[in-house]
């Protein structure tokens, strides 16, 4: 059973995992280097535990102790109870849900390992917005994508904002980073995937014409908000595809486009 520890000093070193959560650049460096990520809110904390992530500690305001009692009793990690005011001083923001947990990261799998049993994967290039990353993972989980591959410069799916927006779906969809971009797309192709680049370019064929749901293995590649896929990523694709638009709209937010495209590649796909 975890130990309940009341802390009233914001500089207590035991709260180190939770300091400066609003400093994006600091947390982007610290969390992978220190092997941790922050789960916020009851549902997300539970989903992280159910996905096999080990808890390092919890930070709770008093009213959340009873809510999280079963999680507390099932863990050996220390539980730090603080006032809402102290939680805000430590983290840098008002912790609306009153419950935070520091979780230990797991080693990322090799891309080839993920592709071995997958049939529908998303490949993301240069997505640095954590909200978009979270939204894409949520859609990937809901619509049955098997894995997500990230270019080296993509944002961290386990950053607090990504986890929160995805409602913990980042724990449900396996992902890996491609080390060399876009050369490692050859790994995807060698695993039997047809690489489709999502672009509004007029030279792209419509998603319906490409009929990706009929292909045995599909890798759907999406680029950053605004810029879209780079020229070299487009050159590395097997085919360019687009979502048909009406009313003169040329494109969708990448999170919305991903959801539409994921539905197109997974609905009615051949049975295993």
C-alpha cells in the first residue's frame, strides 16, 4: 500500500517531478531524459496504469484521496497530498482535476517490430503541436489504426498536453520513432506497406479512388499543420491522396483530416 505524505513546502525535493509543468521547453527536455511523464486526472492516471506504466508517485489535493483510493492501495509509490494553492505553486497552473501522477516511461519498440503484425499505420512528419498529436492518437485508437510512426522531430506523445487531449489514447496505440527521415520509410515499404501521402495538391487522387481500405497494408502519411508534408516526404510516397472538399475549402485541420483518413483506410478493410 502506498504511503500518504502531506507536504507543505513547494521546494520539497520530493516534488521535483511536478515542478514547472507549464514550461514546455523544459519539460520536453526533462521528461524523456529522466524517464518520466505526467498523467493528469483520474481517468488518464487509471488508463496509464492499465497500460502497464509504473507509477513513480502521485500528487493529490485532499478531496481526491478517496476518489483515487483503489489506485493508492494498489501501488507502492508515494502519494503526496498538498493544498490546491501549493499544487499551483509547484506546477505553475491551477490543477483543475486535482490529481497528478508521475509515471515511468517504457522503452519504445523498434519500428520494424511494430510493423510486423500491423496492417494500418499512421506516419507523422514534423508534428510539433501537442494538441494535434493527442487528437491524432485519439482518432487512431478509436478508428482501429494499428500503430503510429513518428519522424525524429515530432512532438512527444507522452507530454502532458498530448496525453490529456487524447484522453489516455496514447497508451492504447503502439508507436515508434523513425531515426532517419525520410529514408526509414523504406522500412515501412519493405514490410509490405503502400505509403499514401495525404495532401490537398490537385495532382493527388481522391481517397475513394485510391480505395485504401482494399489494400492489404497501408501507411498513411500526414504532415504538420499549415505546411503539410515536405517535398522529400511527398517524393518518398507511393501515391498522393486527398480528401475531397466542398465550398472552396482547401484543407482541414490535421487532427480532423487524420480522423477522416483513418476512417477511409480502416472501414471495410479485408479480414485477416
